[in-house]
């Protein structure tokens, strides 16, 4: 097989599910033996399926946590559970004024180089997501963690400007992932959102992989 | 009273040093030539700033150019067979680590070339074998019809004028322009733009997170075009006579259809829009998805 005949996802899924027979199966096996790209897709697919199978439908919090929560709940006076809305607004205004004043003082004193970091969108806990989205989360989690760790180890040998470029793009992707997850929590059966979430994770894995393959500073 | 005369060159050098004007570093030339097989694999990596790759009809590899005098240019050819060496590897190391030096690499047209640098300008022409080009910044331009083409960059722009059989172009923030068709194309960016002004595609997949996509190519009968973005606007400029099945949805954006009279419908729970229809009796498959981008189907 040549590179033009990479195995498509549907056929790869059939292969994993043991639905291919005879020559079909042999052809896929032969191709996998010589094609790093397809072999890597196969490994990711298998890892995704394993993670999905291992994922429980519901997760009970450990008993100790419940005991702790129960113990604390009655002690709180209901009126003190949450600050009143006006108090939050006032606190926010004070914070904004304080932050603006400090920034203005700093800017007046000297040129400031600001490392911009995109504020992450409000994150949604995994438990709030529908099971397919949790499977997608779990499927990519291992790959992302491993690539993150590998990149952290290489950090010193890469140009800081390059690291900044990579981090800026990772921020863009993380914001997109957070938006898709939040939308899925509101609309759990939306398949388009699932596709978009998976595509965003693909972008992240791909970018991390490429960052790990960048040339070091000499 | 004697006047101290200072040579003009010293004055200019001092001025340049004070003003931080870069002076031309001493250069040395590179000139390496060797017979190779027609399908030789050539790898070049390191801190080159400019690399021109040219395919030619001779079965030999020639590397010429100039590099800083203190740079290290190493590597060599694999053991030759009767028909010439099957491959070569070269690397360039500069003392500062900053890309420098201009190189021109001539290879047999059917050769496979793999080039990797930090920030560089890579310009390729006339290679029909395989190309795998990787940069962080700078730019890559490929002209011609390589059988296989992979280009990866972070913020470097990528442009292709030609029709590789198999092509993968990937950037983080760099813009992609692909002016030519392919049997199997994959164009991916995080926040750069992707523009396909023309070309015929059997299978094309275009993906972006926030970068805009502008596709003006043709999709072969029985072929497919898949586009997905998170927030990047999508414009598809298609011939009015196209024979294709369309399946298009945006979760929180809008769809404008100027290709047929069919209007987009509200999406699930009243959010976003979606549209599905068959044009020209169908044949090709056009599948577009976005989270919050506006999608336009335009006739050309």
C-alpha cells in the first residue's frame, strides 16, 4: 500500500471491532505494519475505546467526602452561604478600580511588557457532560498529558519566543474546547458539538505533537 | 599641535557598534556535488535562513550557497550503489543558533526531500517526488506537482501553487494558500487563514479553530469536501453547476445560501442554522460544521 491509500477511520474502526475478514483484514494488517501514521491512529482509537469502556456511567464521591460535606452543611447559616449580589458587584468595582490604578501607575513609570494570556472560558466539570463527551475528554486526556509532560521537559531547549507562540495557540484551542464543553452541557444530544469538541482536541494533540518535534536551539 | 587622524572605516565601525547596526558577518561558500539515484532521499536540517530547492533532470545532488564562516555544515551521502548514492543527510549549525546562510539544493525531480529549520524561507520548484518541510517562522512556497507534500509551520506562511497527489499543510497561526487541486488534501490551522482560490479535489479536509476558510475549488464527482471550524468564518465559492450533496450546520452562527434557492433552517432548539440539499443530481459530498462561525455558500 502506498501513502495515498491510508486506512480511513471507518475501516480502522471495523478492524478494531474485528469486523473485517480475510483479505480485507490482511490488507489492513499489512498496511499497519508499514505505515506509522495509520498505526498511530489505530493506537489512539484503541486508547479512546479503552478509556470509554473504563468510564463509569456515574461516579459516586468517596464516603469520606460526603461525610465531610454533611458535617459542614448545617453549620452554615443560610444567609451567609452566598454574598448578596450588590456586595459582589461592589467587590467587582473595587477590584476593577484597584487593578486599573495599579496598571496606570506601572505604565506611567516604565514600559511594561505584558505577557498576554487568554482568559480561559468558564470550564464545565466532566460530570455535567453527556457520556459521549466524557468519552472524548477521556480519550484525549492521556495523549495530551503525555505530550504536555514531554514538552515541559523540552522547554529549556526551545527558544522562549517559540514557546510563547505555542502557548498562545494552545490558549486559543483551550478556549474553544471550553466553549464546546459548555455548549454540550446545555445541549447534550448535539452531535455537531461532539464533532467540534473532538476536532478541537485533535488540534490540541496535533499542535503538542508538532511542538515536541521542533528543532532545539543550538 | 598635531591632529590625530582616525581612519574613516574605524569611525563607521564605531558608529555601527554604537547604533547597533548589524555588520555583515564573514561568509564562506558551500559547494557539494554527487551522483545519486533518481529517487534519492535528501535530508537537510538546522539553522539555515533561506533554502531554495530545485528539481532537475540530472541524477545528482548539488548544494551550493553561503553560510557564516563559523557555522558548521556537516553530513554526507549514503554509501553509493552502481546507480549512485540512495540518499544524503546534511545539517547546519550556527554559533549563535540564529538561522543564517542561504543554500540552494538541486535534486533529481523524483527525489524525496526532507527539510527542517527554525525560522526560514523555503522555496521549492520542480520536485515531483516527495517533500516534507518543517519550519517555525518564515515562509514556505512550493510550486509544482510533488507526489506527496507535507508542510508544517508555527507562524510561517505556507503557499502552494500546484497539484500534489497527497498533501498536508499545517500551521498554528500562519496563513495557508493552496492554489491547486489534489487527490487527497488536508489543510489545518489554529488561527491562520486558509484560502483555496482554485483547484480540483477528490478528497479535501479543511480544519481551523478560529481562522477563516475561503474555498474556491471544485470537488470531483464522487469526491468529498469536509470543512470544520470552531469560530472561523467559512466561505465556499462553488460553481452553480456543481453536482453534490450538501450537509451544513453551525451551532451558533448563520448560513447564507446564494448557491440555490433553499433557505437555511433554524438549528436545534432554535440555535444556529442548518441546511441539507442535493444540487445537480448529487455526486460529491460536502459536509461543513462550525460552532459559532457564519457560513456562506456562494456561486461563482
